[in-house]
């Protein structure tokens, strides 16, 4: 057990981590700067670990796995970002075993940014599994992954020792994305996350909201690490255009930073002092630690931020009003969330009441009626379809004809992509394969923009925003807490209806994680 894991789980010391971003290539200035930073920061006792991103922003870069091993050999704990965007589940397993063998065991498990650059054009995005399924996979490896042996009996592989972290973005400013981030946080907890690191943001009320939700609603003491991004004027202008997935910097903050940049030091002291105040707030609110980020930060900058935050720690409540950078008419999860309240066990945590959205989709109502008539177990329609499916499946030609008829209908009505391990029941008849560029089946990624638009396609709304609206219209938001297995590619271009009624798709398999509560919630999601 390394220093980061030991300190974080003990909960007696405020943990500091710093993020480093490897560049493209196996050597050069960006790699030299990282190793220089490591050499300079290793003598700072307040820094517990450094984190390495995994092809951040969708750009190719030196793998964090190799660089992470080099940093560990220099005597510094490392957290490797474990992004699923470039890996299918076989490579997830291979990479995880390789990391364990080299001694890299602190992982921040994320879905990852959509690729934006590559050799000879844009590469194919993978997104075979998302962060929730990856957490469950890695948790299973920690417990000893069971595989089929040569003689039919299951064999248990050697256990791994990963400390699994996950990301959460409380900085969502409309109801659907905000609520779904918290629902997905809960799913990540159930799948095995042992700590959370937030997205960057500059609204203290959202930090308060997150810790109130985790401590007050979920009744969880999972460690929370708040992100502190040391924001320069240039970075702020870039982020304000929506160029960094999931980040929001309003024009009001950009103007402040522009004014600060006119100083002789180009605003450096002002932004370091701002970061120190953020760090003091996080510690005062009861967060377990802070994750320091920023372009071209040096070790002495980190040391200054930490030292100054200690000097002003007693006055942390005075800084809360300064961090109020939210868009117009922001959504907060709790009633009275617009007021910065310090979290406490006595706080009355009432979810904010908002109007029920209308739903005027003929497709939804038709699919809902069809589902109730034929896809609910123990109904006459289900028994009829199950028997018919068994008969059709015995005749190859008939099965092909049935499959083509189904695909044509669903392609026209729903934009079906023929995955045939269909999740339409869980996602309120909006196809995750055609509706989301990452194919997110369990919940949204953190990359949506301030106006609910997609990270990849800014002219389209986030797919999960619409799923949430449909669920809320039916007073069924709780059903969105389901956990399902990832898509089974052996079913590709077969009949999803036959697969459902013959229990070949995810609905006929054990759930993840296999607790009674999870099984009940997923069964409810299908009704």
C-alpha cells in the first residue's frame, strides 16, 4: 500500500494530488518537464501523489503506464488515469494486469474524451465499456477474476490490488445533466469506486451540493477530492468556448483574469492566490483532498498554493461568496441551493421541486404500449412471443427474415444500429447506440456543455438529457439507477426481440454488481 492510498483511506490528513499531462512522443520537452517537476516536488511532504492523464482531450500521447512506472521508481506515488475510450474489454484486462505487474495500482477510472486527432485522420472511437462497467471489471479482478478453464471448470486468476477512483462533475447547470451525474456517481460507488475526483469548476455552491448529496443523501463517507484548476487568462478563454469537455468558465471570470494578466507578473500571483482560497474552501467543507491542475505549473507554484492555503485556512468561509461563477438561472439539486450553506449533519436536504416536463412523442407512447403488452414477463403477450420466438429460432431462414423485418422497422422509427443487445427498455426508447457518440448505456459522460449540448456534436442535446426528461414525465426518475452489462457483440446483427425472449441479451444475464438491490432496481427499470 502506497502513501496516497494509506493516507486517503485513513482519513486523518488532507490529501494533495497534482495532475500531469504527457505529450505526444517518447521524449522531448514535455516529458522532460514532467520528470523535472517530479524531482522538484518529491521533497514536498504535502503532496501525496501525482496523476497522469490518458490521452487527454482525445489527443494521442505517451501512455501513462510507462511514465507512471518511471515516476514510482523516482520515489513518488502515481495515479494513472484509466480511460476506456481506446480499449475494448480484452485490452482493459491486459492493460490492468500489466499495470499490476509494474506496481502501478492507483487508478482513476474514466470513460474518456472523444478522439479529436490521430494518424491519417480521426481514429475510430472504441468506448466498448464505460467507467461504471470498467469499475466493476477491475473490482472483479481485485477479487480474483473467474474464467472458463480448459476442462470446463472455472479458474480464478491471481487477484490484483487496485485502488479504484472515479470522476464526478457537480458543475452541471440544468436539471437533467445535474441529476444524472449524481445518479451515475451512485452507480460508480456500487461498481467499486473508493474515491472521487471532481471536474473543475468555480462555484462553491456546487462543491457544497456534492458533499451534501454524498454525505446526506447517499449516507456515504467515500473520500471526495475537489479539483482546483489554476486558471490563466489564455486557458480561461479557451475553456469559455467549450473546447475542453465538461468544463465551464463564464465570460465574467474571463474578464477578471484578463485584468489580472495586465500585472507585471501576468497575473500569476493572483491566480495562485485564487487556487489557495479554493483549496482552503475544500478543506473547510470537509473534502478529503484537493487535485491541483493547470498548464505549466512548477513545483514552487504548488508549494506556494499549499502554504498560502494554510495561512488563510481559518477564514475559508469568507471566500465562499467569491466563487459564484455560474451561468444565468443555474439549477441546484437542493431547495435553497442558490445560497452557499456549509454542509452539516443537521441540514434539511430537500430535493428541488421543478415542473414535470411534457412529452409529446408518438414513438414513446407506441413503444410503451408495445412493451406493456408483449415484453412484461408473466403477461399473455410475453408468453405468446416467447413461444413464437422459440419456433422462429429453429428455422434459420425464418429467423433471418424476422430479423430483417425487425431491423427495418426499428431503423426507421428509432435509428437502430443493429447492436441487438437492446437497451431501449432502460433508456426510455431512445437508442444509446444512435443517440450518443460514445454509446453510453448506463448514464451520461461528464463532457456535456453548459447548455446541455453534446461534447462531440454541439448542435445536438446530450442524449441522456432526453432520457431523463422522459423518465421524469412518468415520475420514474428512480428507475434510472439501473446497472446493466455492456453490449454483447456476439449478438450483432441478430434479432434483439429473439434475443430478449430467449434470454440471450443482457436482460437474461446476472446483473452487475449482483446484489439483491441492484437486481430489484434493474427489474423495475424494465417495467
